């Protein structure tokens, strides 16, 4: 069987259950075309649509997209307004697609800070899709920050200790993680960042302790389903050890042991 040139082989077993994506590069995509940054975000929202479909087809259980960080509020007002308009349009146009494909919509972050025009579509859609027996949960991280999430979880436990509801020694990584909305559907197994930078930018900090990281040079608006498959195939080729000892890496057939001098 000959496969199309751009095809990627993904195994049906050993799929990551939860994938998080830092969608970076919209601004540069627009800049390369001499277009306003907003054009990059518009093209980026088309990429969101195709990657959600691809993730569902692949059989992922949870997909978390970093759509707006707590720090993104520092951007020019016009860009922020355009992002919220695009998000609203996305939510309105994808409603049936989400329901038909058993995708539950979830949101994490400082949702109370979002403009009313976004909440007006986000909140009902969250409720509507919650009723479905979901096959995949799509979480949008909106006004989200990993450090902020950790601080809030710590605050909640501190209040419980102060109120005598729990003992200080019960503050541990399990009780902390139980307070983190980003981990409701499990720790992320794979974090993808597009756009060429190699950093985490305050995304899912607590949950990514043992996540595999995948950095793609392609800008988010150009990220195709085959790029997602390539990231998943890369994940499948790795050995996750969670701090334990794993199988020793096989030596190449003709490899000689290295002699270290010093
Ligand atoms: C980062 O690119 C991207 C964002 C801050 C926003 C992501 C938003 C979308 C993909 C569109 C709307 C979202 C949804 C869910 C429909 P950047 O602007 O930092 O790019 P740059 O690093 O090239 O400047």
C-alpha cells in the first residue's frame, strides 16, 4: 500500500489521552503577509476548527487549547476585542459540530473576567454539551495562567485549613491537584507548542510534570491535521518513565561502547 507523501503513521494504541496546545505564531503569520495581526488570529481560528476535528477523529479524550493567557490582557485593546469576537464566532458556528460529535466544551481560567458577549455564548454551550455523553472534552484556556491556578488552589486549601476543615499535613500534591480545573480530565500527556519558540509560557504548569513536550516550527495558522498526527507519532515513539528506571535504550547494532576519558 502506498501512502500519500504527507501522511503520518499514528498507532491506534498508546494514544495520548490529554493533549494541550500552545497556539503560537498568529501575529508572525500576519506580519509575513504585511497584514494586521488580527488577520493572523482569524486564520488561527480556522486552524482551531480543523485541529478540533482532527483530534476527535484521532480519538483523543481531552484537548486543551491555550486561547488567551492572563498576560494577554496587556495587548492593545483592538487586538483583545478582535480575539473575543473571533471566539464568539467560533462558539456560535461550532455549536452543532460539537453536539453532533459528542464533544464537551469546557473553559478554564479567570472566566469572570471575560466580556459579556463571550459569556453569553460560552456559558449556555458549556451547559448544553455537558448533558451529552462526551467522547472528547475541548477545554479552552481563557484568561488562564498556570501560576495563578496554583496560587488559587493553595488559597482554597489555606482557607480550609484555617477553617479547621483539613489538617496542614493533608496539603499535598493530591489535595492541590484536586483544586485545579485544568486537571479535571487528567494530566496532559503531550504538550505541543507551535511557532518555533521553546517555552511553556505559564500553561498547565502543575499538570505538565511528566508531559512529553513537542515543539513545532510551523506557525499556528499553518498547523494542519498532519502536524498534529506527527506530534502524536513522536509521542508514541517515546518511552515515558515517570521518574522510574526504564528499559535501557538499545545500542545500534554496530555501536561500540563509548570510552570516557577524564
Ligand atoms: C498567539 O499568537 C495566539 C494567541 C494569543 C491567541 C490564540 C487565538 C486564536 C488561535 C484564535 C481564536 C481562538 C479560538 C479558540 C477560536 P501571537 O499573536 O502571540 O503570535 P506571534 O508570537 O507570532 O506574535
